[in-house]
C-alpha cells in the first residue's frame, strides 16, 4: 500500500524506504481488519509516522488440492492460512516426503493380501485300506481354518464312517508332515493336502502268533487252513498237503483209515510247534489231521506255516512233517 499510494506524503516515505541503507521497523497493532501501520524511520530522531488504517486483506485463495486445513499446522509443504491472514509456504519437497497422499508405493513391499479364508478347501488323499473303504483316491472338502487334528479326522470320518475301523491302523499326514490324532491345532490353507496312509513299519506286537491244531473226521480244505495263517506281517506261506495215493508196495489202494491216541497226539504236535519257533522266525502254524477213512486223492494232513520270508516257512514245514511222522501216535 505504501509503494502503490499516490499521496505525496506516502510517495516521499516510499522513496526513503527504497534508498535508505537501513530498513525501517514495521509494527502492526490490532487485527487484520483496520490495522494501524507504524513506520519508525532511521532518520534523526527516529520519529514515527502514522498511516491511516490499512484496508482489509483480500480473501486468501483456496488451498491447493493437496493442501491441509488450518487445523493441521504441523504439516509442511502446503500453504496454510495463519493468524492475521498471513500464509506460510514451505518447499514442495518436504510435502512429497511427509504427505501419504503423494508418496509412491514401495516396489519391494508385497501387496497386502486379503483376509484368510474361513473355510479353506483342502484335498484329502486316501491310500491302501482307506482307499478301499472310501472307494476313492482323493476328494476336496471344506473345513475350518483353525481345527484340531482329531477334529479334522472326525470330519473326514463323518463322510466315510467305514474309516472308524482303521483309525488306529493308519498314519495321518498334513502338508506332508506326520500328525498325531490329538489336540494339536492345525492352521489350514486352501490347497493343503491331507493324507491317510498305512503305517510304514508294521508293529509285530499287534498280532499274537497262533498255533492251530485240529484232528477231525471231516474232509480237509487247503483254502481254509491257509487262510488261518495269513498275516500282513508275512510275505510267505508254506504248505504241506499229504493225500491218499492209489497204491502201496505194488498193491492197489482204495482208501486209508487213520487212528490216533488223541490226547498224546495233540501234546506232541504242540511240542513240534514250539521247536519250530525256536529254530525259525515263523508267525502262525496250523496242523490239521484227518481221522477215519480218507479216500484216494483226498488230504489226510495239512500243515501251513507263515513267515516274513520263504526260507523260514519252507524249512519249518519240512521239519514239521518229518517229526510228526516219527513221534506223533497216529497210525494207518
């Protein structure tokens, strides 16, 4: 207002302000509206010149698009209206550093992922016996994201009730890691694999060795006897089947008739079984002998032995028939 005034008095003051080596001191009193301007000139006496009240400042222009309100004075980088109508500005560089609206995304920071699925879809794989029970090799089911191992098994068992029969005979695996069916908490994600597989190493304690001895007048069945000694722990079953042939020392044979001292015969056969177990690692032993008339081509004795490997059962069967013929009180 001083420099733009056409008043002679103000023009003289303006010239003094332009060419004096020392700048005047400026003071304001009151608010923006009707403020009184006082200039103390550096001339002799330092007299003060009073100027008429200055007109009100024009309204401040609207803040820039990225600007901040006057209630946010701590921010830098934007023109903020201040007290008395003055506006303070700082560098745009500071604004770019502090303003989250103008900051660029960090290329090294991975994008935020959405919330985890409440019921992820997992794939259940069935092997061996579990596949036979369910009739499928795999299926996809939806389960809670957080679930205990036993609860997960129960969820699968509810879909296939027949799995209850093999619950204590299978291994449970989650994401290719063994998991015990207990209170262990599982955090599942969509696409996880749940496997139900047979045990890798069989536990021999689960199956007690059996000695099955029978004397009967009925016809013997090879299938029946061999089934009695089957074991999942064994890879071999050796059989000896003695039948009635149609000749003896050049004479024709129509049939044979067997008789035995039963109490003693049973005890002797049990001793043979005990000896076999001491000599070879066999699992199950079955000795069936027919008494009375045995027609030609029908079985009079069947001995079956199971073992993990064939050598043990083959040698045990051969020992059993040789010892039985020599010691057991059975005659024909």
